[in-house]
C-alpha cells in the first residue's frame, strides 16, 4: 500500500515538475516526503540503495507524470503560446505571498509589522538584478528547440539539468521555471514527450550532478540563513515575470484567453499556497 501511495505522490510531483512556478520541493513538503528526499540525496551509494522502497515508487510515478503531461504542454505551447505564458506568470505571481511570508522578520509581529531585515532586502535586490540582466540578454521567444544531440548541445543540456536540479531542491522555486528562463524548457519538454533518449540522458546526468552537489549546500543555507535564502528566492521569482513577459496579451480573442489564464494561474497558485500554510500550522 505504501508503494502505491508513494507512486501516486511521485505522479503528482512529476506533473508539478513540468509547470514553471510550481515548486516540486514545496509539493514534497505538503506530502511530507521532503525531509526523506533530502536525506536520501547524498553521495553514499549504500544509503541510497537501502532506501529503494522509498525513492523507486517516486521515480516510477514521477516519470509517468512527466511523460503524460509533457505532451499536454507541448500542444499548449504550439497552439496557445501567449495564453500559456500568461498562465505561468499568474502561477508565479500567486506564489509570491507564500515566499514573502518566509522572509519577514517575525520579531516585528508584536508591533503589528511583518518586514524583512536589511540582509534579506539585499539578497532580494541582488536576485532581482540577476533576473533583470537575464531579461535583457535572453534570446527571443523559445530560443532554439534542440532535437538532435551534438557535443555543444550535450554540454548545454547537462548544465540545464544541473541548474534545474539545484532549483528543485529549494521549496518555493521551480526547476521548470529555471529551464524556461534559460531557454531550455521547450527543448526538454519536447524531448520527454517524444522520448528522445539522446537528449533526455544528458539532462538526467546533469540533474543527478546538481542534486548531489546542491543538496548539502541548500540544507546548510536553509538551516543557517533561511530568511536570506528565501529573500533571494523571492527576488528570483518576482524578477522572473520580466523574463517570461510575452510582450503583450495578444489580439482579439487571445486577449480574453490570456487574461483568463493569468487569473486562473494566480488563483490556483495562491489557493495552493494558503493550503500549504494551513498544513504547516497544523503540524
């Protein structure tokens, strides 16, 4: 029964991994598997193998969720590009209140204030600056969707896997969002939907490297400087709206669809954030 339950959780995590703005780590916290995941991601083969009854069903479910919904989002990007981006922007904007609640100086609550400290503000400003820089230098829509593997593409996809895996470790930030920002989201999405193994394998390699390298570091940051870490996360998330901005709402009926998608994405993300707060408070 536990195997089936973990497989179902993995399926949800797989779906979450595809949607920019939806944090896999945050969802793992909600399902109470985040701590176990962090503890399993270590450069210790014996410890990893010993926990196979935990991570194997998560991988099976996650792979199923990734494969099925990658086809869905491939169609959305091809047929409804602008509304899809506005949905993602709504999702990202809706997650901001949850992340902001983690950066506030709770010592001020008695005075009726919930303000971030100066170090947190500095981390936030630096992160926003990084995103503004990315928004300025990023290529036009979609960059290039790679379909064939070359040595150059291999290196880029491995790097994309490393960066997205690092992002997935931190609750509140999305690995898919990172792929979207650096221009590799559609490449990986299409590769998964078409089972393009030569492109999928280097991404998996990069993800494994990223997880092993970053897990301990992220644990240290969240333990020693959680507010500053989330201040940086908040800056990355807020600044990402500039990066993802599609240039407008389109024209004709596309405007209506874009506005509906923006509102829907915001509502879903905001409601999910409130539910997560309630779960955390009950614990």
